[in-house]
């Protein structure tokens, strides 16, 4: 399955296979090939969904993946998926595919949206011109899927022989075909046109973007609050019901339940954040946000394409770093990879929620938003420095707007669950193991926590953080947080007995400094692995660690000092 | 459009009233006011979008209000009503229906 970005290939894959692959409304949702199987009339067919590409020139990594697959894997049939509203541009890739002389079926997807725009495509005529089967579909509604399955079993056709020697020739052919098969009717200004006029307005567009971001944070913190409290109370009751007198009981109550529980409490916040981001993405707004931020990004040596990985970083830095594959320019890509860990991933949210709730009652949402903004500002500032002194050069990009769509509950759920599941899996694996490790370190060789291994390690490193006024309890949490950021809260839960005891050992200014340090100090283990894989360099991986630590130390110190004046 | 000017003044007033309660909420109300003002100069697209943002913001405010009420029930605390001017955004709902093409 090959086609331009955001034409609905993944939705088609789901419709054909009954699969549950994540669908976006954003160019670049698929950066790796996805594979699904389906049984059609007793025949097992394997579908491979390739990343969205405009041509087979292979400038960016995702284009290379798609081109190499078609050339090297020799598929039995190419399903070329097109956005019916943008036939001319989509046909450019079709012409290149025809040159391969392989069986093709043309899938005209999103015909409903095209009709709403007054665009009618004569698919029979198109079939005659190209010499390949053409099927009209609305993949998300399942329209045309049965017809497509029938055509797939017939095996497609090789089509007309095209020999276009250059880009101009291909564009010319696409233009001629489009003129023959497309009829345009005049329609009134749509809601999408009206929204685009305002969302991309150079004066109010950015202000609207920040307003939506704020609404997303209120939804994440304020609206999710009752669920957080329910889980918190339930976990506290379970811990209280276990006496903790024997070693095993202490391990279960003080180690596993307190440790894993202190992270699970924040699952509603994380899920609500993903719901908000999913709605913004699926509605088509996020692509407009990319557009209005492009000019700003240019000032920092990046381009609009870098916004996608940066926004994805709010969820998890690992897929965000992988999403940089859509960036053609190598230098821009490397800079985007290196600054991505400064973006607040969902694993940092529990730290913010805990500290904001404990120290900044009444302005929790404002403090959390400040953390997110600080991460963005430092990521952009770092990008500017890297582009100015290390990766010199200019960058630009072109992107198209996906249509506005009212997000379907099913798709919001898929996106939210797909991302939250990752967090829950970590709670059941890494965090569970770390609970046991931290419990051991805090209970041995002596049960007196000050003299335990954790106490000794924390105290030996603590002098480094004396300027910020953090004790050994916070130091040990920072060390453990290197495995995964959620472990910071988990460690505090085990070391302090209850995370809310944090108010007894630091001041609000020191708490703010600590939040800033955890935002910046170093990527977690999984993110480091992703940086190594995507940059192919240990040098840049080490840079991400050292640079993060230096920036974190100085900014946290500064914030603690300033915080001391304000709070 | 006289309506957009009327809405501009209404949201300016709401923003000023909200500042002392939550300055970031007030920022959103001022942005809505600004978009309505642009609507006076540039047409109904702006009035429609401003109304949409106002309604979405009002929905978030209502959800936050319900959540804080439930919170008090869970934590056995007395519920104290805190006025939030973002709620007034719901009055833009008829405009959404009226302007929709």
C-alpha cells in the first residue's frame, strides 16, 4: 500500500484486515512499514502499509523505506492509495509506479470529502486511461472495501506504459489526466475554509494555538483530578491494610504497591493528555499549528516538519525521535533528535503533578504549563545554538493541510489507548522491577533508611546538589530516574513512605528547581537507545547526556534562586 | 458586523473579571475577544471561529467545575462554588448554528 502522506492508507489497512493500527490526521503518522493479514475468500493476503511519500526520489528516510520495499521486496500487487481531492498531485506518484511495470490497483480514497468540495472524479474514465482497476473508497466508513477485496483477488493490472524522462514530464502527464477525469462544481465556503482563514492568521493564529494548549492542560489536570484521587485513596487503603511487619509484607506494601502505585496514580492525567492531543491531531488542527509555528521554527534553524516530532515528544520521546525520519535535511534531523529530550514527555507529568499539587495549590495548571513551555523554549534555544555553531545551513519544507474532521470516538480511543498502554506496560515491567530494587536499597544492609544503601549512595552524591538545597532523598530519586522518569516519583514514594511527605523536606522554590532539573537532566534509557539508533553515533548520544546534565544543573540553580525571591 | 463588536466587548469584560482569578484563563478570553474584533474587520469566518473557541473553552470550564465538585465528594470536603467567567462562552453556541454554512 503506497501513496502520499495522509491519504488514509492506515485506515484502509484497518478496513481490509480488521486491524487496530493507529490512524492519524497528520502527514507522517506512519514512518515505518506496518504489516496486516486478511483472509479473503479463503486466501491469506498480507498487506504492507508503507510510509506516505510524494515521490520515489527518496530524499527522506521514510521515502527510502517505501522505495526500497517496492524495488527489493517485489510485492505481488501495489495498492496505490490516492486522496480524491488532490488527484493531480497524487497522480505524480502513480506515474512513477506505472514505470515499475508491476500489477497496480488505484484506490481513490476519501471520495466523500472530495464530493463535499465539489470535486467529482470519473473513475471509469481514469481506469480506461491508466489501464489499471480503479476503486472508490471511504476507508474509515468501510465504503468500497468489498469491491476492493474483489479487485485484489483478481490481481490488478500492469497498466499503460509510461516513459517520463523527468519531473516536468510527469507533472504534465498528471495534469492532462486530471483535466480529463475531474469535474469541479462550485460550492459555498465550507467550515474548513472558514477555520483555516483564522487558524492560519498571522496575528491571531499563534495566540489561538497557545489557548488550545492551555485548554489541553486544564483538561489534563483539572478534569482528570477525581480519577487521580480515587486511585490514590484506593492504593492508600490497600497499603494501610497490610501491616508491613514481616519482610515479605514490607516488600509488598512499602516496595511494590507504594512504588508502582505512586506511578499508577497519574495514569488518568496521562490518558487525558493523550485524549486532548488525539482530538487536536485527528481534527486536523495540529497540521495548522505546524504551519503557524513554521516561521517561528525557522528563526531557530528548524522548519515546520520539526514541529511534528516536538509535539509527539509530549507523549513519549522515543516515537518522537523516530518521527524525525520525515525530515529530509540531515542536519535539521540531527538537531531535532538532540533537542527532543527537552520536551516534557508523559513520564515527567507525574513529577509535575505531584510537586505542583504539593507546593503550588491553586496554581497547579499554571506551574505545569510553565514546565511545558520551559521545555519548548530550551529545546528551541538549543536548536538555535546547534544550528549556529555546529550544524550550519538553511532549511525549508512544504506540507499540505489534512481536511478538518470531527474526531471519531473509536480513533480517539485507539490513539489514547495505544499511547497509555505503553505507560502501563512500563508500570508492569521496569517500574515493578525498580520498586523491588529501590525497596532493597532502602532496607538493606540496615532497615534504618539513613544507613541503607540508598541513603549511602544518596548522601555521597548529594553535595553536588547542595546549591539547590536538595537532600539525599531527592538525589537517589534522580539517579533512579535515569532508568525511566516515572521512577523519580516511585523512588520518592518508597523513600519517604508517602510522596506528599515531600513538603517536609524542601521549600517551594527548591521544588520548582527540582521539577526543572527532572525536565532537563538527561534522557531516559529508552530515549538514549532511540538517539543512538537514529543518529548512528555514540558521540551524539554522549552529547545528549552531557549537554542535558549541564543545562539542567544551571537552569535548575537559576530557577531555585529566582523561586526563592518569588515564593 | 455589530454582533462581533458586541461579543468583543463582552469577552473583554469577562477577561478583565477573570484576571484576578486565573490570568491564563483571562488570556484565553482576551484571545476570543481579539478574534471577534478581527471578525468585525474581516468577516464571518472570524466570528464563527471565535464562537467555536468560546464554546470549547466553556465546555472545558464546565468539565473542570464538575470535576472539582466530584473531588470534594470523594475527599469529604465542603464544596465551594468558584465563579469562572469562561463558562459564559456557552452563549456563543447559537452563533455557531447561525453562521454555519
